[in-house]
């Protein structure tokens, strides 16, 4: 039994990576722009649909790069003409805007591709399982984990080790002071949105072969990603990473002991965390939000 | 086919809780709590995304006979609802082209039923305001029950085209509801016969996964009855939340339990996700399921679904009527009909035929006509009839077996279909629930 629990824990860490790419982007856009992006799931869905549409021509490796790039471009346009007007305004307006965007995106996907789920398989080279002792892993998911880990590492490097990242972090902490130093945050915000929605699209491509590709897929994953951000704490990079992994593990253990509560477990976890630590696990003290 | 109704949280802002900007403070002073509340509200709002649909209303001449169609068009069941709408539209086209009902054209009013509350409101409005002569449709058993209650209250006939729960034919039955969709018992008995033939029941250990809501619970009850009556036993039976998309944790448990058969009582997109991941993990145990829709398999793709499943109809049924329907459907919609399209198409045809036969659109007279055992073409080998005591359509079912990926020719051609169940020399009632199993007392 102990072995089986350990197996669930390890698998849960892997499942946590599902939410990670989406939650990190949500957290970034919110921390820098103050915008709660309800359309983030739509970019995830868009990433998956672009992958399905182009996979015949570009192959899986091709869409793994092309789809996030295309979605990032779309993100740039939306940032320039829509998001930018709402960073400094009442958060409710941003909610309305992105809620509307999400609906438009979902209905557009439904009109163009139909409501039925589209088939998309794991590329044949990546099919199969890896057995480690008594444990079983899907080869595809190991690759998925590697790509997600690489993306997270790259993002961390970008935020912590580059001048770009220093400006973004300064902007998160104190936009007025950053502006007073003569730095305009606008181009940085555009880049942050492009990176964030690109990561969401990457998640869409990676998950498309495992789960169904359908118009409502974005709304499905968005709620869980929000929970991860809230548990992890706003503005905390490692908070989101830890929260995603914890949510994955808790879900795995719940499936083991009481499967009917599997999806509810993350909400219970969120309630517990908020009761004990309202700021979230690693939530930083962000001056302008205090 | 049946599936979950998502819970939709209506987000209403408390008077002072909203993220309204405090007038005397710059926004830097907004509290983190307010921001977090915004995030939480965001999450709640996100869950309502699937709830909003767009009614499509096509109004014609005033002397037309109006027909109401309600089915989920968005959310979890949207993919099936889309086929239902294509089916009912094709039927109305054909009926009108053939002279309509008693010389009058049929005018269709089709809307998204969304959830039980909305379905109930819309059914009431269709009957009161739009004066429809009948309501056709629905896939979710919960919404189906809501519509049935409105239909009974207003003495307006309702054809259930996609709700499977036995309970709708038993405890919740009523005089104005007729079931073109097969009951869970019929699905279980159809697939169960194939399992008995393959020696997968007696002395075998089943591991079942069940969709955790009304439809799944009903199906599990029926499946369990079948298994126990035939000498099988559970290795485990587990409930799966309807919003689960990742099944890896369940697959690890199944692998450790080493069952003789993995049984799916799942619904809709759950089946797509479960089967894709079952194949991904390459588990060696045979698979069977008791609830199925072709769209689910089409959405998984070739080589991603295994095992034995029951089906109410498929375009592979080679009767002339079935082929005519398939050709007309492909011509109009550019893709083959799914079993849900069959249900809504057929119900509309049956209603029009009944009204033409008795020369009346009065629901009570149609009910009496159907209860007398009127025979209908089902696009299958044998004709069928609505059984008078529970209003279930008595008909042949099929089981299907998935082909290996290398034998699949097109994206629509994923499985082979069995001969009809029950066989030609058996009563159609032999796979239907008995009075003892699912008694119905029509309320007066």
C-alpha cells in the first residue's frame, strides 16, 4: 500500500505540471497589470486548436513551436488594443472585458470547428510506457514534464537573471517608482502578455493528445489554474510552482483514498490555505496591493 | 446519451464587496483581499462560461404547426446537442417537403436547454407563448425530468431523445413523456450479452468507473444488477467527478487491482479522456462500457478506444431507410450522422406520422394513439413501438467493437457493428427493463 501511495505522489507531481504553465501566466499578467485574465483559458484552447489544424503539415514538433508563437502574436495584438486600456482601471472592467473575450473565443471556435471534440493522438514515436521497477510512466508525459520544466526554468531565468526581468519585477513591486526612473512599462507589459499567453498555448498543445480538444476546454482548465494561483500566493513565482505540484499530489492521494472527491480536493485545499495564510503559501507583500 | 449538468454559480456582487474603486484612495491602497476576491470571482465567473448559448429561432408562416426543440447546445453536452439539432432540422425539412402535417408546414423553434432550471423555464415559454404542439429533445436526464414535469402539467407531449436513466421510465414516468432514447437497462443488456458470449462475466472481477451524478448512479445500479445476476463481482467500483480530465491516478489503481474487465459507466467527454489515457498507459485488461455515443469515439480518434460498447443506432446499419437518412444527412451537413442525430430525427418523424394518422395535433390524442401500440420505422431491421406502460420505444440495439488503428480507413470508420440485439426470433422486450425492475405508475 505504501508503494501505491508513493506512486500516486510521484504521479501527482506530474499532473501538477498541467496547471503550471497556465497558472504562471495568469499570475504574471495579474501581478504586473492588475488584470484578472479570464480569457487565459481561451488562449490555451486556441493553442490546442492551432496544433490540431497544423499538425498534418508541421508535425508535432513543428506545432509545439508554431502554435505558441502564433498565439503570442495574437496576444500582442489583443494587449495593444484591449488589455492596455484596462491596467489602471477598475478591476471589474478588466473582468468584464476578459470574460467577454473568453465567450467570443469559445463561440468562434464552435462556429469554425463545430462543437464536437476533434481527434488528436500522441505522435507514434512518443507512444509507449516506461517501467521503473514496479512504477509505470507514460513516455509522452515524461516528455511533457521535461518541456514544462524547461519552460518554467527559462521563465525563471528571464525574470531573475536578465535586465528585462529586473524591470518586470520592479514594475510588480512599484510601478510609480519605476515610471519615475524613466522606464515605461508598456513594452514590458506587452512582452509579459505575449509570453504568458504563449505558455498557455504551449500547455494547450501538450495536453491536446491526452484530453479532448473541444471549444469549452479553456473554461474547464481556467478554474483549476485560478485555484493554483490563489493557493500559491500572488506575485510569487515559486509559490505558483509549489501550489501546482501540491494540488497535483493532493488530487492523486484523494483519488487513491476517496475518488469521488478528486476534483473537490483542490478547492478544499484552497479554503484551508486561505484560512491559515490568506496571502497564499508564498504570497509576497506587494506594496500597491496592501 | 446522458451527461452532467455543470453547476453554474451565479455571481452576484454583495453591495460592498465589489472591486469598486475607493474614491478617496489611489488604487495602490487597494487591499490584497479585494484583489484576491477579484480572482475568486474570476474563477466563479469562468465556470459560467459554458452556460450562455444562443437560441436559434426560425419563424415562418402563421398557420404553421409549431414544434419546440430543447437540448444542451453548449458545455459538456454541446457536442451531442449539435448533432441533435442537425437531426431535427433534417426531419422538419423532409416532413415539410412531403406536405407537412395535415397539409400544414412545421415550424421549428430550437433553443439551448443549458440546465434543468433553464430547460424548465424555456419549456414553459415554448408551450405558453409559442403554442408549440410538442417538445422534442434533451440529453441530460436532470433536464429531461424538468421538461417532462412541465409537459405533464400542460398536457403537451414530450419526446425524450437522449436521456438514458431508467428512473425517467420508472419512478419519474408520466403520460406525456415518450422515450426514443434507449433506457440504461437496454444498453446494459445489449453490451452484457456480448460480454456473456465472451465469458467476461461469470466468476470475473470487474473494475468499474462511474460518472458521479444521476445518470451514472442509475447506470451503475443497472450494471451491478446484471453483473450479480450473472455471477460476476466487483474488484472495485469508483465514482469519477464529471469534470475530471486526468485519469492517470485512476489508471494506476486499476493497474494494481489487476481486474479481469474494466467497465466504463462514464459519460460524454469523460469517455474520450479516459480511453485516450487508457491507451496511453497501455494497460492489458479488456475494456467494456455501458454508455456510449459515437461522437465520443470520433473525438478520441483511431486506435484510442478499445473494447465492447452498446449503441442505439449507427450509419453502418444497412437498411434502405437508414442509408437514405445517412445520405441526406451527409448532403446537408457534410459529415455522417451520429446516434444523437438519429434520436431527434426519428422522434420528429414519429410525431408527424402519428399526427397525420389520427388527423389531430392534440397531445392527449397522440398519447392515446401511441399507447395503442402504433408501429414505426426505426431505420433498423424491425419496426418498433412505444411500450404502453412505460412509453419506452421497443427496438433493436447493437454492440460495437473497435478496430485496430491500422484497419481504420477514415476518421468516421472506427468500429464494426454487431447484428441487432435481440435476435430476429426474440421479443423486442427481452432487453428492456421488466415491470419488477423498473415499475412505472403513470400519475393521473
